[in-house]
C-alpha cells in the first residue's frame, strides 16, 4: 500500500503542473485577446503618442488702435510684446547653489527664494520669472546652466499706459480680456490657434512634420476715440475735480449724428500693464468704467426728457403757461422748487430756464403716468442698457409702471428717484441733437480681419434703434435749451461766438433714511453748436465742495471742453 502511494505521487505533481500551465495559458490567451482585439485602438494610440505629437500654434491677439483728427497716423492702444519666461527642471540641475546665485544676480531676485523653489527633484515647477527682456534671456542662456530654460511668451502691452484704460480694459495672465473693449471683443481679438502634427525619434527629436494648420490671428479694432480729445478730457476732468474739491468726475464727448464716442474720461484710472498691482493698491472697483457701469440720480438734466415727452405727446406746447406755487403736495409729500420760492406765471421754456420742479411736475401730470413712462423707458431707454460695445454696462434703475406711485413719477420727472449712467444721459441728449433719432452708442468704428496675408476692413455703421421724438419736437427742445444757456442757469456754459444748447442739474444723493444733506452731484449736458450739433458733451462732478450748484461748476467745465473742441476741429464761430 505504501509502495502504491509513492508511485502515484509523481503523477499527481505532473497533473497539478499541467493544470497550472493550462490555467496560465488560458489567462495569457484572454489577456492577449483583450490587448490585441478589445483594447487594440487604445494601445495603438498610446504607442503612436510616444513618437507622434500635436503642437498648438497660438494666434496673435488683435491690436487696438485709435487716431487723431489732425493727424493721418494711427496709435496703438493695445499691442503684443514677445518677452521670455525662465523655467527650471529641478532634477536636471546639477549645481543648484550656483544656479540660484547666478539667476538672482542677473535678475535682481532673492537667491534663497529661488533655491527654495529648485531644491526638490520635481520634473516641473512654475516659471521662476516672466517678462524677461531679450537681453536678460540671452544673458541667462550664456550661463549654460543645465536644467534652466528660456521660453518665449507673448504679453499684452499698452503703450499709452493709463490713457483710456476704462475703455480698453486689460488681458489677464490666462490671455482673457476683461472689461472695456478687451472684454467685449475678447473672442474676436483672441483669434483661433493653429496646430502642427509631427513625428519624433526615440530621443524626442522632430524627424517629420506631416500636417499643419495655420493660426488665425485675432481681429484688429480701430476705435472712434480721438486720442487728442481723450487726452484733453482726462486732463480737464482731473484738474476740475481738484479745482472744485469734488470726489470724482466724468466727461463724455459723443457725435450725435453717429453716436460714436469721441472721448470718455474719468478722473480715476489704472495702468492695464500692471492691473494686478493696481487691484492690490486700490480695489477691483477701479476697473469698472464709471461712465457705463455706475448709475446715479442725474437730477434736473432729465427735465429736458420730461419736457420733450410733454411736447411730443401734445400734452403741452412751448407757449403753455401756468402759475406755479413754491411747492406741490402729492400723496402727503411736499415737493418744493429748488429755491423754495413761487416762480409765478411761466411758459414751458421758462420752466426749463428756472429749472422749476413744480413746473416740470405739471408737464408730467399733463402727460399721465402711462405716457410719461413710455417716453422715459420705451423711447429714451432709461432702465435698460444702451448696447454699447464695452464690457460690464449697467442698465440703471427705473421702477415699473405698475410699481410707480404718483409721487415717484413726480420725482422722476425732475431726475430724482431714477438711476442712470452718464452714457444713458448723454445718449438721450444725442437723440435730441439728432432730430429725435436714437442710435446705439459704439466705440469701435472699424474692424480689420486677418485672412492669411490679406486684410479685410469692415466699417461699423450706426445702428438705428428708434425715433424717440419727432424732428419738430427735437428742434423745439433744442431752442428751449438755447434759452436756458442764454437766460437761465446755464450761462456759464456759453462759449463766445457759438450757440450752445444745454441743461444743468444739481442732484441730491440718496442715503439711509432719505437724501444726504449738503452732498450733491453736479452735471451739465449740452449740444454744440446748437444749430448743427457736432458734439454732445456731458460733464459730471461728484460732491463738489466749492459750490452747491452745478450752474457754477459743471457748466464752466463744459465751456472749457466745448472751446477746445471748436478750436481742435476748426469749427468757425457763427454768432
């Protein structure tokens, strides 16, 4: 029995080994089937990726240009610079102490900070430095430091610094446009990247380029902005803010025949070349354009829009007369004239001349809330965006007709209880200066597309929005605004030898529990010259300290701006 068992033992071992071999063979067969059949495409792709690559070829971002009336030259407001990045592969650096010391000496950096970044054995770390000049890049390459590399980078550059910064915006480190034209036209400016398909050998060297798609460079933009006028407007508003002790201020110059922006200035600006530092030193709020993104209560300048609606709807005529008391009571609220005096009998032109709150409420009540709302919202467009081609525009605020109480309608009639941007206000006056026609405001007047070596230039035509008031009404209102400048509270806006039509406004500032005392916003909006307006100009001063009335501050700034424009564009006097 024992002998039989000993003879069976080798046979069992052989059987077990055979069984194991069969199992292994089956597993190997299944795995081979999985690799060669089921996962064939995946493994082929992996193998191919080891010797075939796809490299992106970035497109050049489009440039932004402007021009000046008295020059045939164009000026770059935004362009591109090729600078260099310093990168490192720590595990390839043999002498890290020397590398850190040499780099720090050349670039005036902290040696210990560099050493801290490269002391590991990572295959990749973020670049040690950006925006190196060609001279700096050459100097580092001459050091022949193993594991230290120089690579070209394209950076956005703004040659004029902070000029028109709110209009232009900036491009961030990810290559995305923010604010202004850069943000609004980001896709067009960016273009489309190209690519090339190549093969490389076992050492990673290119041995053949099999296919290539060229990048499509971004679109160039030419602005309607006049470089000289923008310079003057920016300097003027900064000087005026200091002169009148204001907290801020803005100026807009628009062509009323096309609604093109000629200048759009603010006393505060930023350098888009150093936007990150600007955000730290100031606030991110500095990037928002106060002319398009920040609404305020305009005050008496909007009496022109109320009067225009009253005339156009037939509710009043220029000759309509009424005797006006010092105040009117509506829903338990007393609304006074600005000087708290009764102005007696006045026609509608005199209501604008004396900026009579009670008189303008009379016009609004003659119209009725529904008609009044129609002119302010559906015609002049308050409470909705103008559609200007700048990023981050505010719609302002206008209550709905359903929510509008009688007292709210009365306040809105003279520009309180409504929030509008300076752009919305200047556009409403531009419609008056353009025979009642409202166009969409725009800043880009020409688009240049790159198609290979060819350029296609496309002019931007004014986009008609609607007829706000009839040409006849617009002409009457314009004449009434001339009288405001000649005989009313706009006298400081006069320019000797020229006819000016305009209206001033001194608006209260809302605060907790009501309007703030002794804090106002001054503005003046005017058409120049009145008989054939070439410009509509808005001047706004925030909380000026030297005078309580816009008739002594914003009107004077308007006169300076208009005088410059008449000389610059060589418009002869007619009076």
